[in-house]
C-alpha cells in the first residue's frame, strides 16, 4: 500500500497543523475526500505551514470559497504573484521558473480586455452554429467504435471529441490536432506525473507549442480577420502585441481550458453512471433529464480540483487572519462536497433540485469562459450515446492522473452494449 493510501485510514489522528492536502498521490488514488471532510468540519480555513509548495491556506467550504473567488481586489491571480495553481514557477527549477501570463492569471483591467477578445467564440450565437458540427463528429466517433470489445474510452472518445472541437476553435491543421492533446497534458505535467521526464522537457515542448502557433499567427495577422481564436487575438488591439511569454500563456490557457477539463468530465460521466446504476436507468427512462445530468457530472467530477490566489492585503476569512502575500487555495472539489450547501453531496443525483449549484466553473470575473461549450459537448455526446448503445459499461478500474490540479483520467476501460 502506498503512503498516501495508508495515511487515509488514519486521517483523523493526524494533528491539524500537520494536515497537508496538496499531495498529488492523494488525488491520483482517489483518497483525498476524507481529508477535506475533516478540514470542513474542524478547520475550514486551514493553514499548512510546510509542504512541497511552501506554506499555504486551504479554503474548503462552499461559502468561503465563493467569498475568495469574487474578491479579486484582495485575492489576486496575477502570474507575477504565482498565478492560479498551488505550484510556484520557482518549484520547476532553474531555467523553468518562467511565469506564463494569461488572462485568467491577470487582474482587471487587462484581464477584462483580453477575456473580451475570445469570449464571442463561446457565446450563444457561435455555439448554436457549432451544434451540428459537434454532433456530426460525435456520431462519427461513436460509430467507429467496436461493440462488445474492451476499449479505452478516454483515448477513443473523450480526447477525440474535445480535440476535434478545440482544433475547430483554433482553425488548427486537422492532421496535427493531437498535438493539442499533448500540449494540454504537458502544460499541467510534472516529472512525477509520467507525462514528461524532466522540467526541461516540459519547457521545450511548451516552446514548440508557441513556435507552431506563431506560424499560424503570422499567417492570420496578415489576412482578413476570421472567426477563430488565433485570428481574433491577432486582430484585436488588446492582444495583437502580446509579448512572447504572454502569447504562450494564453495559448496554454485556451488549450487546457478547452480540452483537459471537458474530456475528463466526459470520462467522469461514464464512471459516475456506472457507479450509480439507478441513476443511469433514470436517464434511460427519461432522457429529458440530460441537462440536469450534465450539471451533476460537472459537480461530481470537479475537473479542476483547485484554484489559487495570492492575498494582496490582510483579510479575515472564517475567523482566520490571512496576511498580504499569503498563498490561498480554493479547493473546488471540497466545496462541491459541502453538505451545508449541497444536499447529499457525495451522492450522484441526476435530477437534483438545483443541479447548477456547484463551484466547478468558479465565480466572479474568472468564471470559466467556456462553460457553455463544455456543457454542450457533454450533452451532445450523451445524446448520441443514448441513440446507439443500451449501456457503456466500465469493465476495469480507471487510471487517474498524478495531479492536485487537474482531476482527470489517463485511461477508462469500457465495453459498449448495443441497443436491442
């Protein structure tokens, strides 16, 4: 038994001042939630004085997380202060300690100006235009799968659909679209994750990403504006003169935001419905529950476990005194399991009374810009699944990623059962 798995059996005996919920192994082995249960009950705004990421505050209750998330004047996401993840650039070692400015890791007014550039592509009008394309591709993916054989759902469905959609948003060369998948994985990887062997490899692959997109940028900045993300940024005064690292930072944000999180919710939906067969049957009996089921999947999965802020002023939260300069972690996963705000939070219930009440998209000025696109892709793939298959059966344990940030899956073995 690993250390992380062994510790969870004795979580209640750990002194509170020694509680450290940042260990990625706890997330990979899916044993983190008892730690959050204890912090919510005993110390919901908790200070950890020592970790691999230095000292930090854990905010674990729904209302406290929201209080931090909507107060961008006190709790900054600036990349120069550390950005949006618990890890600081300095943790990556010499030559890799560069910051990646991106609009989610900026404060107003620059954040607002850059976000405004890309937001129309995920607005209602453009999503309506994309509906038929996403549905056609979802159908092609599902029709290509063997029925009655064991397959990896993550690779063949979740990654494929989200990568196709992301390639469309960028107007990215179709034959190279799996590069987007790779760069998404690399952007959030550590050498311990098994995705890259070293921080230097991560740096080199991210610069490869930037150089590839620079070629596309140079083509589009000299052409008539089109409705793709690169063209939109190239022709907007707020983004066309971005420094190189800011260009890379915004690419990383759009790639990870448009790919990693949605694909893990698509995989999480299969797992959740298999672990809760009564809810799966409920969906089969009443397909009108689909929108509610999608929201419940996103809450249950919580594809990004945390977001980080840095205090730029002293602030009292939950009776604790946070000092200017302190690292503050909003554990969205914990907030989505807070029974003072969400009824039976550990249960997967596809017809909840208020299924959109969750923290997975964040709140305030940094609320996920692509949330409707994520929901659209999830809805469409499940509508197409229901047309074709009686069940998507999980036939083995999922392999989860080694990360305290992305809550996702490397593999998920399934078997498809035809409609009778």
